C-alpha cells in the first residue's frame, strides 16, 4: 500500500460541503482516508481579489500508484464541477497531491512533492496537524520544520462553521 498526503480546497459555493464531498469521493474511488486535519480558512493566495478558501489535509492509503492517483483525482474534480479557467482563480474544489510515500516525480501533469508546498502556510498548517514529522524527500526537513521557516505571511485559521 502507498501513503499519499493530499490538500483539498475551494472558495466557491458551500465550501465545507465540497470538502466533505471530495473526502467521500476520495475514500470511495482512491483508497482509505486514514487521517484528516481540521478545516482551515485563509485569504486567497496568488490572486487575492476573490473569496477566502477553506482547506483540509488528508492522509490517504491507496493501492494506486502516483500516476493512477492523479488521474482519478482529476476525474473527481471534474465530476464535482471543477472548471479550470484561470490560474489561481476561484474554484469549487482543488485536490493536490502533496506527497506520495517518500517518492519524487516530475511529469508534465504531476510534480511530487508539490513544488510550492514549502512556501504556502495554507498547505503546511493543516499538513503539520496530521503529519508533523513527515520528512520532505527533497528539502530534507520535517513538515514542522518547513512550517517554522515558511516565508508566507497569510493568516491560516481553524474554520468555525
């Protein structure tokens, strides 16, 4: 079995419902959700003129390899109504593969570890909740260590419904 760490997020519609739907679909079509962080809210990153995002980190146990997983993830996003129109634009759902075992991949459609995760507090805060000691296979630091030195200054707060 493989272990993948994912980040789900979105800023359109009833955001928490989309996160819950994504978690259910991932569990049904991709493997078993072993751990889930709290839901966190943060201002939009990259394109700041839009609604704030909710994000959640998930630990997924899967028999799929990384290529199979990204293909399924993209299908699930599409099934949920995701339309890719604008980079960093508003979205119903976004599902990123952050880490896959301790492996490294560079494909045109998938980079693992996620190449920008160390620069984004909205990724590291929820990920540190469920995998604080996970060792980043490229940067050779734990998630907790990466969070401590993250240059991102956006506030990330536990979401209260």
